[in-house]
C-alpha cells in the first residue's frame, strides 16, 4: 500500500520534488528529536540502505556512478578525483566523463532524485585505526521505500562501467596501514612482451593454469589450495614484469605488499589473509625485508618495530592463511633466504631470471624490428648477450627512436 501510494505521488511532477525531498529531510531531522532506537527503527522500516568504505573497490564504483548522475551536474559541493587512476573514465560513453578527472558529491549530506527514486547520500570520513596514514571515507546511500531495486541498479551500473573501463588494464593494489588500497590501473602486460630463457614463461603460465583448474582436486586431497613462486636473479632481468604479465594473462589483479609499511605481525597477517580476491600477491626483494639472516631469530637483534620473519612464515601458510592465494616472491640474492621460507607450501616453483642469452637477445630484436633480416638479429644478439633484458630493451628503444627520426 505504501509503495503504491509513493509510486503515484512520485509520478506527479508537480508534487514529487517537494514531497520527496521533504519526507527524506524529515527523516533526517527526526533523528535529532526522537530517541535513537525509534529513529533507527523508522529508517529500517521505510528505507533501504547500502554503505561502503574507501578501502573497498566498490567505493570507487559508486563514486564513478555518482559522477554520471544528473545531480552531479548541478551539485555545488563536489569532490574531484583523477579518472585515469582508481576510476577508469574511458568506461563512460558520454564526452564529459572522458575527461581525465571526475566530479562527484563531496563530504556531507545530499538528497537527489535518480532513476525515479529519492536517494539520501551521506559522504563522510573517519580517522580509522592508528595504522592508517589517511582517513577512511564512507558512502551511505538510502532509498525511500522498502524495495532495494534502485540501489541494486546503481551498483550493477557502476560495476559494469568499472569492468568495461578496466577490461584492458591491470588493477594494482598496495597496502595502506592494515588494509589494501587500490592505487590505480596500468596497461596489461602481454605475454608476447616477455622473453625468457628455457621456456620459463610456458612453464610458469602452465603451472598457474593447472592450479586455477585444480581447486576441487586440492579439496579432495585435503591439501591447502595455495601456490607460491620464487623469482630470483639480478636486477633488470624481468622478475616484476613477469609477475605483471602473469596477472594480465589470467585477468587477475596485482597486490604489491610493501613490508616497510607494515607495523607488526598482526597487520601482516590481516593483509595477507585479506588480499583482494582474484589477485596475485607480490612481495619484492624479500631478502632485504628482514636484514641479516643470522639475526632473524635473535631477539636482541630483532627490529624495534615491523613484522618478524616468523610472522611472515605463519602468514604465508599458517592456520589462518587464505585458500586460493597466489604468492610471488622476488629476490636478487637467493643465497640470503632462509630454508624455512623456501620449503614446499610456501614456495612451490622456483624460476631463475638470468642475464640474456644470445637467443633471448635475438628474440627481443625481432620483436622490435620484425622486418629486419635474420643476420641483423644474429649480429645484435652476439653484441648484447650477457646484458640484462632491461639494458637490451633500453638499447632497442633508443635504436627505434633513432630510426624514426632518420625516416
């Protein structure tokens, strides 16, 4: 009865604006005049609500959706956010949203009508926990009426737009205090851009594909459903690039764990346990994270603050470790790693990244200059073998620029 009456009133253009905004405004003001439990009861009875914090990806979906509403075009209290980072603006179809930034309602209380429904929006922030370096923002949307259709449509529209804009991009995360913060997108790294020796790419991608298809088998065997990889070798040999390429190939996000920003074992455990779904956890330069290996178990030499080595081991495969987790560790000095870290269950597959072989150098040359003669690739490879792939790539980029300028 209430919903039918509201539908009739909302359809009348003369009354809907005044009555709708008045009713929602009265609900907001009533909270100051009546006991809290009665006010909350009224809200539960006559509204539907959704809320999300800025440490969740859905916050950016909703911010993105809010930027496309009619209200955002006339609202005078706005917040600006770059559109080429957390929010991929090319997901939008209209010209306005293709700008390199978006504008959406700022902190405070907003009332507007969208898609035939009145929405009360509260956008606020809190100090968060002591581990956070910046406050956590929260979006709370209330819709008048008992049905949640309008909220569901908004979330679905925001998710569809976000997925469309990120289809060809790699989603990146970094730890911020005790939670994961989405830090943006980058272009996906294609498998064709990775040139590894000894069919290492085929071995890695094949192993990860088998793991992705084996969840039921792991459960049948009672084996923890986790996979760990160690990439080791000199700097510039493609360890991080390969991690990005694997995430791109399997449409996964990449979560880069900065151990220097972790306060203690409890925070480390929460971060690893709460790694965003459908992502790879990347911990780079693991050898440098805890200093001298001889001091790892020496309490007198232990760091004053920060996670411990035993805390890392327990987080990776302890009782609270998450199922389905994929972890990649990188190091320039594998000889400095403790054997406890390298045992199966924590590291299941090790891959060496060495200086470029003659075959790698020739393949990289052919990728940059596919029309060049085979002898040119052989000559280039003979001259540059033994360098890091990063050095060879830099040389090829410079040669490409020189050829373009000479043309």
